[in-house]
């Protein structure tokens, strides 16, 4: 169990357009979902934390108006990159955690590679 | 501030060799996880190990929370073990989110 999917797996878009990435927990209900960003040969950086039905909490330095997060249900969160620019090109990874009695244990999606031309 | 440091940054192994990866963290933790990121970017959960020792096949991990470090052991390494290994910590002071270390890039040569 604990499978997380992401769609699309890769996307190319033109500068100035918006792109939406979906993150789904397939076999469990995710109380919290997280969005990360990873540049080549670097570590993962947390962008924001979202709980179902409430506004996302963004990390310092992440523009909330540029990276719109919606957590509509216990199995779906979306990240929309608005007015994308080439510097937004990156690998975006989501994760989901479930209430299991343990302190936070996250399960990761396969990632979405975004290229902005 | 809170920090997670991994060593070594890079590791080249001959197939069949054993190795130890280290993760040092700066504060008290709720949770610590080890992940393997494969060449396609997928993060695979290896261990959830806020304390103690666990083993899964050729991999094992030990976390000594009082001394603020965790070790990941790879025995009899295989080429499929290549990739990046990340340690990620949920610090008590940080509010239920994971802070990732810089990773150890492992290459296992046949």
C-alpha cells in the first residue's frame, strides 16, 4: 500500500502559460500532502504543505500567487505554476502522509519534470 | 538552525562491496526516513527509523537519536543500488515537515 501518483510525468510549456500538476494517493487517504522542488543534482526543497480543505502553508521564499496549491479531497492535491518562466523549470515531487499513529511518514510520487521554453 | 548533513557526498563501489552512509542532524526528531532516489527520480522509502535498528534484506539502518546521527548500511552492493540516498528528518521544532540532507550519490560498478 501507500502508492502516490503524479500526472503528468513530464510537461513542456511556453513562457507565460500556466501548468497544473496533479498528485493522488491511490490506496490511502492523505491527511497532508507536500510539494517539493528539486533542481539537477540537488536535494529536495519543500515548497508548501497542504491539508485537505484548508489553505496551503508555504515555505519562506515561495511565492504563493505563483505556485497555487489546491487540496480538494483526501486523495488529490494540485499544484499550478502560473505564468511560468524558464527559471521555473525543475523536477516537482509531491508526497502524502496518512494518519497512522506514527509521527509523519511520507510517501512520494514519481515526480513531474517541467520544462519552460 | 536545524540541519541535516550527509556524508560522503559521493561514493563509488565495486559490486559486492559493503558501505556505510551517515546522516547527522542538529536537533531532536519525531521521525527520520531514508530514501533511495532512482535514476528516473522516484523516491523509494527504505526505512522509517526515528530510533533503533532495522534491517530489510541487504540494507540496514541504525539511528542513535541521543547522539543525533543515523547510519545506512549497504551490504553486498549491486549495480541496482546506484542512485542517490537521502536522509530526511522531521524535527520536533519544525512542525511536521521533512528536512532533507544533501544526499549521497552512489555508483556501483560491475
